[in-house]
C-alpha cells in the first residue's frame, strides 16, 4: 500500500505525510510546477503545468489498494477504476456507490457557473475536519 496526494490545493498534505510516516508507508506528493511541495517523509513528483497533468500522472502511478488523497471527483473516479481507494480532504471515501452522484453534482454546478450563476464556496476549514480526515485515513491503513 502506498499513499498518493493530489497536492494542488490540498489542505491535508502534512497530516497525510505524518500518518504515512507513522505506518512506514511510501508517500508521494504529486504537483505541477506552479505548486511545488517538499516534505520530509514523502517523495515529490513534479509534472509540467497543464490541465489535468497531475491527475494523469497520478493515475499512471497508482495501483490496486493504494490510497489517493484528492478533492477531485474526476480523479477519484479514475482511481476507482484502478482499484485504488480515493479519499477526500474531509474524510469521505469515494466508492462506486457514491461517485456517480458526486460527478453529476459537479456537472450541474459547472452548468450553473457557465450560465452566470454563482455558488457558495466552501466554509473555512476547521480542526474537526482535519481530525476526521486523520481518523478515516488511519482506519483505511489499518
């Protein structure tokens, strides 16, 4: 089991790396040249900046049973096809049972934005969200 982090805009990089170190798991941070990360205990893979370049690199690296930390529903769907376990920054485990609904909600939101509508953004991250993420990540590892 390895852990992969879709690091662009990910608020739980440090929690994920610490948890990977705790369980002696390989951890990879995947980012583009606009968002380079370096963390002790993780290998950083930097790809050229471009639409979905991080996503495609990550999908090509991930294998069955690996954990992928991402907030991108499209990437989560591709990881599910590779039999990986995608996990959101809020501790939601993406599954074959919930991904279709999530992808549809993303599609509807995009249609609203393209029509000039506005949607409320996410609320400020809380310590409780960080703790929930950590607990779910540890449960997946165990």
